[in-house]
């Protein structure tokens, strides 16, 4: 039942404050992560983890790349991320004490299941599934499980499943990191950030009608670039995937530092360039990257921290995002990008919940 919403995708985007809250429920206590959320054996296994290998597909793969930044930045734990269709068919090397992590909304994606199968003969410490479906094969076949509480996702484009996966992965990074680089105070600060998420998610959804207005600039375009740096690079990748799959507009994501190495040649007034620019260490770098785009006549759409100092001008449209703690910014900035692709798709009249050529669960190779 879509209720007041025109499409399941929009309903599911708006369910995110609740999905995030439900996924956090019972997973933290006393300003700390409760490791039982990953299973009763989790603490013993986490004590031994020296590296993480993540395998997933599509949007779930993008969640994995975000996790790589968190695991390496915060926990000092080396992390590899690979799409399941590649991982399953190549000869891979397993480092000692590596945790094998799969991420999947459905828990029935054929390539991800096959990758988990392969992992069993590769000498991993244990397997962990981050999954939204308790009864799935992925959950059944994994040693440890974290169940996201997104609720049923009907729209083919993954929205609330992705942001709840990011919560699971952030809790994992904190749990592993508390054994090394994350002290109790830092953990408290990170957990506080997570607790604030539902409120920030609700606040950012208030931008819906503003984003709808901007979406008309994309309807007649054939190409677009999505830029982000650091942990926001995979968020730009996810924004680009959403535009491709439901709006049928070709989109490429780049870490903005790569612009000069090729894609800048594509930029002209017909190429909308979407950038995610929260506050943080890389802000000044992003600003100078975007100036290069503007100097070539590119039209910029910047999703920026309200305090970042971006201003609207002829070439730049700024969408101000409420200032939030840096640790949750990737989750918060995902929502306006989902809304953008949704409105562009509606403008174009595509089948938003059932995009052409795609299926909700890819159970065959
Ligand atoms: C994109 C999308 C797909 C899925 C991918 C993996 O919006 O929905 O890219 O993320 O097919 O599916 P799961 O997470 O069920 O393994």
C-alpha cells in the first residue's frame, strides 16, 4: 500500500527516519555499540579480526565502499571491497584473520551467495552477513548476521535498505575499532551521531519540494557527472546509479580530484555536475575542483553543508543541507540524491518502481 505516496520509491525514501531508528533500536546502550547485534559469537570473533573483505552488488556494494573509509580511517583495519560477480570468478588472496562480510538487501542475490560459498574454502576467520531479510539463504549460510530493519522494500531502486546498511557498517567499524583506535569517548561521540540520524534524516527530507524544482533542469539532459571526495565519493556513485536506473540518464561518478585526469574534457553547459560537499577536511579541495567546472561553463548543483559558504550564482545552484556531525554525513547526503533521481524519473514519466530491464532480486547470474 503506497498510502499518500505516488510511488513505493517515494514512500520508502520517506520511511528512512523510521527505518534508521528501527535499525538502531537495541543495538547500542550506555553510549556504546552492543556487539550481540552481530550474533552471540561476535565478540570472540571480533577480537581476532585483523582485516575485512567486503563483497556485494550494486547499491549494497556502494555501502561496502563507504565502510572501507570508516574501517580504515577510524579503526585502522585494512578493508577490501569487491563486486560479487568479480570476486567469485577470480583467484583471490586471503590475509590472516580476515572477516568476510557480505551486504545484501534481499539475501538472495546469486553472485553474492556464490561469493559467500567460495569464501568457505578461502581460509577466512568467519563470515558476516548484513541483510534485510531474516529468512534468506545469505543469513542461513553466514556465521554472524546483522539484520537491518528497513522493512519490506518494494521499489526496485534500493533506498532505505542502503541507509540502514550504512548504520550496520558504522556499528561494525566502531565495534572493531574499539579494540584499537577508538577510545570510549570517541565511541560515545560516534554513537551520539547515530542517535541523531533519524532527526537529521527527517530534516533533510523537508528539502523535497526544493529538489523537485531543481529536478526540471535534468529532465532533458542525456549525461551527468556526480562528484564527491573521501567517504562521499561512494555516495556520489550511489547518486549516479540512482539517476541511471530510474531516470535513464547516463551518469558517471568521479572523485573530484580525478576531474583533471580526463572527465573535465566532457564539461560544457549541457553537462549538469552534481557535487556533494559536506563540511570537513576536504572542503577547500572540493571548492577548487568545482571552480574548475564553473570555469568551463559547467552547471553545478552542490549539495552542501549550510555552513560551507557556497553561494548561488548563474552557474551554481546550492542545496543547503543542515549541518551534521561528519560521521553521519554520508547517510544524510544520500537522501537528497535519492529525491533528485526520483523527481527526474517522474518528470520523464518512467516506471519509477519497476525500471525497464531490472528486477528487484537478481537471483540468476
Ligand atoms: C540499485 C539496486 C541494486 C541492488 C543489487 C544488490 O538500486 O537495488 O543495485 O542493490 O542488485 O541487491 P541486494 O542488496 O538484494 O543483494
